[in-house]
RNA sequence: GCGGUGGUAGCUCAGGAGGAUAGAGCAACGGUUUUCUAAACCGUCGGUCGCGAGUUCGAGUCUCGCCCACCGCGCCA
């Protein structure tokens, strides 16, 4: 039996053919196939109702006519029925379940199937993008975690992905920082923790400038020197950035993040002239109060609220570098899609930016890539306000991850005290960091979410630990039995899923492709999280009901095969989210 | 003021381009282990989907109005 990875696409194609044969005009039918409530089957097509209306035909007979014209391959794979006013239900037959299990034995099998979606495309993903000279804090968490998961999803579905860390390494804060660096640098402190020292210096410089106009003048002069390419200031700036990136790297490693390029704002310093001239030359921008600005008369708000592309003092701002960045990504990377994984509070900025870029590109004969602001909500404390420490400071990402690992360590120690300490530490890092990542990803990204250690590491419900635990139990079966996973020779004896637990698990495995497609299409990893959680739930039910290591060789073979595939899909899925997995916990 | 996002069970949240009896988890209550990891599993209880109209075979989902919460709004990013 032929098994498609994208079963929904396959069913839609079959339905279109059948609908045409039943006399439905081609453009009038959107099959609308989706996974369905298990009570109704595995997939359902809702599109017949709308098509019937359009064609002026009674829906139920039309559905029956379409179903009657489905080919033998579909009938062989699915039990097809018409329900209610005209829903078409598809229930996978045991033979299809078995065929799917046999067809997907390795990560490559899954990857090959998924890679058709975006083959040949180039996507640039702009994420994380912290400011240099500052510690990464909780405000940087979501962009990093969501951006990484989306990058992996897009890459898995076939695109060439350029992960770009657009670091904020250029800005007015450097005047004060360099001023303080030259006068108050604490060498030993710098050696211990550079970012700590930079922050101290910045605060010091800022306070001095606020209270003393002379200092303010000097700081401004330092900035001018830096921007003019002064050797000493450039060297200080370079050192600050180098140390910053090295510090960020520690966080990225814990979160499983690796960028392809790190092109900060400074990279675009020599590319902003093209923006000024391009915008004014094409008539997109105008002059207002000494600044170069772009109004959008057709927009209710941006007709009066301009995008400032050049400040009245002649300097660039982030709108300028963002525009230069779009052009660079098009010309240098040949980007077809650019994603900005940035806080939703910046949605106005991106809307203006994209409008401006579109006009600029149109009038200069360039093809505009798909530009998308992948926004996300704020991490809140249990008081419903943005998460802060008791003292009201930003929660540093390093401290947050440390605490997660520490809490996980206490738990592992309680549950598995017999494990050696270094293993408990290693498990705690995976569980702790994974819990933070998963808590972030499992929620709809565009809404704010409440950060709760309790729920995150409580290990009940839709959490990383629940998933990792299910995985550890599967591995344990193979370990205890001294078995290979997968073992093609042993699996040859397997027959089709038979018990309710086996069938439910196999049916869920079948829907992995849909969860990946849905998560990627909507750039919402939480759909994949939900799927993995449900899969782990089906596995746990199966595990409780059906003993795997039994004497009957056929039963044992098919259950081992189910375990092996569940492991494969769980690991692949968690990998796409950026989580690591464990052998035992 | 203008604009954006949200309001679903006591709590935290899902709900795909309008589809079938609105789903999970936590909490509460009850049950399951001489058997592969009980960090688990099974069951019960729990809903005027903010309010009011409208669109239609059908609305948590679309339209309009209102209420509430959060966020953004010229030279920061």
C-alpha cells in the first residue's frame, strides 16, 4: 500500500478528482480536509457543504456521489462514510496504519516526507537580536526560543534557512558607555564578568551625564568620534561587542541555538546611504521638520504618524537600518521570505516598515519578499505584570535557566536518588531548560503568558517533563529487554495494530505530518506541542493497557514497532522545538 | 483620542479557511501497582464561549455596537 506523508494533501487531491467526476465545477470545491475528532474517524472533509450550496445541489446526495467516485486506493486505505448533512469521514484501516509504521522507520523518512512543502525556498529568520553591552534577560527569551523552533520547522519542511542574529550593536548608548569605559573601567571585574561590568559602566555614565551637562557633552563627543571611525573608540566598541557575543553564546548553547550569521546594526552603517537616496529618489519619502520621513496617506494612522528614516541631525535610526537590512537580505541571501520574531509591541513599526519597503521596491523595480512580523506576547509574573525580580529588575536569562535546572535537580534527586549526581545534574539541565522552552512554545505565541515555576516543572499536564518521561519509558523498554530500536528484522513479524490502545496510538502517529504542516504554515509551534502532548498521552494509555514484552512473538513485534515509531516521532518533534531528550530520568 | 491584541470551566490554556454533543491540564472527589519507570493510568464533577444585535442550513469562530483588560502612537529599539 502506498503511504503518503502528507495524507491530507493526498485526500484533497482524491476528493477533487471525485468531485469533478461527480459534476462539480473545478473552482467550486475546496475539499477542506482536516484531522477530525477520533469519534468520527481520522480525517474529515467539510468542503462538500459549501460546494453543494454553490452548485445549488442538496449536500448529502452530492457527498455520496463524490464518495462513490473515490478511487480504489482511497477505499483500500480508509473506511469512507458520509455523516450528518454532508461531512465526509475517513477512518484509517488497520492496513494503512501498518503501512505507515513500516514506511517511517528513520528520521530521514520523516524529513523526506516533510521537505516537499518549502523545497527551493530561502527564508531568513531574524530572531533573538539582543542589544550588546547588556545581559540577556527574560524579555529576550521568547524571541530566541520561538525563533529557533520556527527556524527548525521551516528548515525541516524543506527551505534553506538563514538564521540571522540582528544584534543591537550600534546606538546612542555607546557615547555614555565609552565615556565611562575610558575613565572608570574595573579590569578585574571585566575579566570576571564583562557584561556585569559594562552594565555598571553604562549606569555610571548615564547617571553622570544626567547630573552633569559637561559629561553629557563629552559622551556626545565620544559617540561622534565612534561614528567617525576614531581608532580608540572603535577598539573599545569592538571589545564590548566581542565580549557581549561571547556571553550570549553561553545562553544560546543551553537553548540549542546556532546562528548562521550575526549581522548587527553596525554592519549596515555603510548601507544606509542607499536607503536615503532610494527613498527620496523614488518619491517615497519626504522632508518634515528637518527629518526624512515616510507618510502613508492610504493608512488611517500612518497618514499622520510617519516612519522616520533619517533624523533631523542626519543620523540613521533603526528604521533606516531595518530597510537597509531588507535590501541586503534580498540581494545577498536571495530571501523569498523574511521573518521577524519580535515582541508584538513593535507591530506598528513593522507595519510601517513593510509598507515603506513595498513602495520602495515597487518603484525601483525590485521583487519584494514575503515579510512577516512573527509577534509574541509578554512573559508575565504571577501578578499579571511583566516578570521582574523582587527588586524590580529584569530577570537575567542566565539566572532563570540556572533556577530551572536547580529546581529540576531537586526533583530528579527526589524521584531517582539512586542515579549518580553528575547524571542527575545532566538530567536536570535537560529537564529544566526544556521546561522553560516548552512552557514558552506550548502557548499560543501571540498572547501574553504567565510564568509559573509551579506549572512549568510540576511535570503534570502539557509540560516538557511529561513528554520526556514518556520518552524515557519507551527507551527503558528497549534497554531492559536488550533490544535494538528500531529492529527491522524483528518488526517483520509485526501485524497491524489491534487493541484500542495500539490503534489509537498508531492513528495519532499518522497525524504527525499534519501537526508539522499546521505549525509551519501558521508559524505557531504550539500546534506541534499540542500534538506531541496528545501523542505522549496516547502512548501512556497504551503503555498502561498493553504490556509490550509479551510471549506472543507477533503481538510483541507489533507493540515494539509502535514503541519505536512513537520514540522516533517524539524525538523528531521535540528536536524541531529545540529540546534535547533523555535516555532515562 | 486613534489603533492593535485579548475576554472560553474555580485557575492556566487549546479550539485550523464558519461545521457534528465546545476540549485539555491543574484543583476537587473516587479507583488502579507481585507485571516493561506510579514523574503514570482510568473514572466522576465542572460552561449564559464578556454583553447585545445581525449574516445562514449551521457562529466560540464572520459583521456592527457596547463593556472590561493590556499594549502602541516623530526623530529609542
